[in-house]
């Protein structure tokens, strides 16, 4: 192993040095060694209107959302209390009355 850090954009381990820069051959991302040494910034989750979300917030659904595996949907205006922000394909884990545990994306909610 070369001892170089993986690409911060795609995670590829095949990075190489090009002068003062580090380069990823997979996604063509370039960064400096100083940027690689710096601590990564904490992720900030924002709702559809740009308001910052936090764990425990209450949000409202802004679009009818079909529920996979059923013929029903979560209606516009449904209030969701005590959300939990997570990393992954969905940004919010929550419990919706009448549906149970569910994963939502931040682009479909508005902070109350």
C-alpha cells in the first residue's frame, strides 16, 4: 500500500501524487495533502426550504409520498415528531402514526 489517503469524494484507494496535489484516477478529484489532513466538516441536514434540521425536531410532509409495498400514501401536511437524522440513502428515521417506522428524505419535509 502506498500510504496515501483514499479519495474523499468516492473513497477509492487508488490515489496518487501529482506534484503538491493528490489525484483520484476513478473520479478525477484533486485535493491537497493539507486538505486531506484537515478534519472533515460535520454534515448539516436542511429541509426543503433550507432550514437546518436537528435530532428531535418536528417536521411536516410537503408532498404525498407513496409507501412502498402498500397501496396507501403519506398525505401532505402529516406531522412527524421526534425525527432522528441518519447517514444513508434516507436522511430521516421516524415513526409515522398509522404507518410505523419509516425513512424519509429531507427534500420532502418542512421544519415546523
